[in-house]
């Protein structure tokens, strides 16, 4: 009986704590609302708003595509895009469930994702051929896009792309991400500083206000429904891309030291080298920095992007 009473009291304490944390979370979300004022412009697809940043006046258009689950693609890429917008037109896509875009609950097969992105560009009057700049997971989208719509893509600049083979061997803990999504809904993740330790926030390229906006987005929606649905489709999407021909367009692949990917440096580089053997116009540039390379070495990458585009 004593044990039952203890468990009952413990349950009451835990319930009160969770309710208190949730109420605090809702209050903080209201206070942070002014920080979540969208950057860029919105287009409407499927009765949902998708956010896209378009800046710069160059003749060539660089389309930046975020890695899986990136909280704020616009702010995440800013260290790099700010150094390129004087020479190129910059487009940063924030897919549904990312950044300032609305969330969506639907299957996220690779064709659907790419169709959404292409539709957003069409609404904005942005025509190809464009240069795709995918980071990590969005490599699957870039390769699929270039293969199925070759007239729309002139080149690919890989910002530490993750190749289909890496996802085919990766152990993806989907239940853990679902648990974290529930925990974040109640605001529990606010009490874990490491969860908010995004690479863009550890560098000096963003202003204090921009970092506050990034953190506000992180607390508002650290793991969206769309992100979870992408995760569910990840293996199937990797298989789809693995079974289509490699695009013959010029590609330059910036490759990190593997830190933050779940693979060793040798394994991570090996995936890029294996992929590069599939075509003759693929160049690899090794960088000694973690996975979010555009947050660590933006100036060097910007200079090498300019060199690559001058050559092609």
C-alpha cells in the first residue's frame, strides 16, 4: 500500500510539473511571436504558405536547399548567401515545416517534394536553368530534379551532400524523433541547451536579433510533422534516387570531415568518392570542418563557388 501511495504521489508531481512546463512554454511562445516575423516572401501551395527568400540581381540563380530538419534555412545559409548575393540571384527554399513555412501532413515521397519546390519557383517567376546548392538530405531532391527535369538545372554545388548509399546503410531511429517531437510540443526541450546548439548559433555571422529569431523558431517547431513524414520516406526516397542515372551536368562537391554525420571521416569521404566515379564532370573539394560547412567556412566556399561557376 505504501508503494502504491508513493507511486500515486509521484504521478501527481510529474503531472503538475508537465502542466507547468507546458504553460510556461505557451507563455514563452506568445512572447516570442514578434521574433517569428517571416523573412522573404510567401507563395501558396495546397492551401499552405511556403516561404522563399529571393535576393541579389545576378544573371545566374543559385537555389539553396536545406538539410533535413534545418530549423531556419534562410538564417542557416545566411553566412554563405550574404557573400554571394552581390554576384548572383539567391533563392533559399523553406519547404513545408521548415523555417517560416507552414507545416503539412502528407506523404513526402521525392517526387512530391521536388514538385512543391518547382511550383514555388514557378509562382515567383524564377525559370531555369538554375544552379542547385543542396545541403545533406536535400541532395536526393537535387539529383532527382536534375535527372527528371534536365533543362531546369545547369549545375549542382553540393554543400556536404548526403548520397543515397549513405542513407541505405544508415540506422534511422524514427521512434526517437517522434518522442522528441512530442516532448518539444510540451516545451520540455527548452530545458536542454544542447538541443538548441545549432551550428549557425555558435558562429559570429548572425546578429543578436537574428540568433533570437532562430531560437524562437527552434522552440516553436523543432521537429515538424513534415520533417517526420520525410523521415518515414527517407529510405524509399534514397532507393529511388539510387536507381536513376547520375545527371551529366557539372558538379562540385564540398565534403566535410564527417563530424555531425554519424560516419567517420573516411566513410563520409568514401561515399562522395564512390558517387564521383559515376560521371566525369564531378569535382570533390575536401574541407576540414563539420557537416554544416556553410556555417564554418562560408568565405572559402563562396570564393570556390565563384571559381567553379566561372569555369562552367
